[in-house]
């Protein structure tokens, strides 16, 4: 018959064994868990007819402005508004974005700028909504990269005004697949940074 202190020692190992079992399960399911962390950020909707599309700033790979051009070419919108905060060397980001879209074969007449002085998505949302209200736009497609769209949607809806209907359309991330973001350096940088902002932005950081 085992001694009482031996039984107690055996019970002491149970939390350790449980912890190792959980670690093993997480490792076994790591691809699904990490993939879900990327997929969670994408809240994109199917495109629909609207008065205009707004392309949010920050798409350095051109994926956002090209998505806007595709929406215009497909007949969803007659106008693509490019958010244009000051970028490198004092130039509005809208200028190179529009030039890039034209080089890719999209019509110059589809694109107009929304100049603003914002340095964050929160400030951009306020400026863009004010501009849309001045233009009398009633329904708009907000375009951003899939990994940024959940945070963008929250901030834009916080600045929503009566009479303005907003829908959110995702552009594919440049250089990586959202569900497999952890397989590339660019994906890891983009998703980890975005998750940091998702967690901290409600606190104004």
C-alpha cells in the first residue's frame, strides 16, 4: 500500500501534467489558432452599389487604391475618394496613390482626393466623415486592407452621422495570405502590429 506522502506527491504532478497537455494541444492546433487570429481582423463585406468608395491611407503596396479602382471598374461606384494625409517630403499620399492607379490602367477621372492632416485612423475617420457629409454622400464603401478593417470599421462607426450608410470592403494584404500570416516576415510584422493597435486603441494609445 502506497504511503500517504507518495500519494500527495503524485497529486502535485497533476497541474504540471495538465499544463503540458494544454501546451501540447495548443502546439498541435497552432496553425488553426494562428490562422484564426488573422481571419478575425477581416470584417469585409461583399461590394454593393454606392455613391462612392473611400480608400483609406496607408496602403504602401498599392492594394487599397487598386481595390478602389476595381470597384469603380466593376460599376459599384462612380467615384473613388482617396484619403490624403501628408506623406513623405510633404506630399499628400493621394498624389502617388492616384498616379499608381492610373499606371495600372484605371481611369484618372474616377479618383479624387480627401486632403487631411490626420496621423491616425481615428483622426482620419473624423476628417473623412466630415468630407462625405459636405459632399452629400449617402452611401459609401470604406476600403482598407483586410488586416486593418476590423479596427477601421470600429473607428468609422464611432464617427457615423445620421443619413450616412457605410459598408466595409477588404483588399488583400500585399505579400502574404491573411490566414497564413505567420509563414512570412511581412505577415508577422503586419498582424502583430495590428493586434497591438486593436488592443491599445480603445485606451487612446
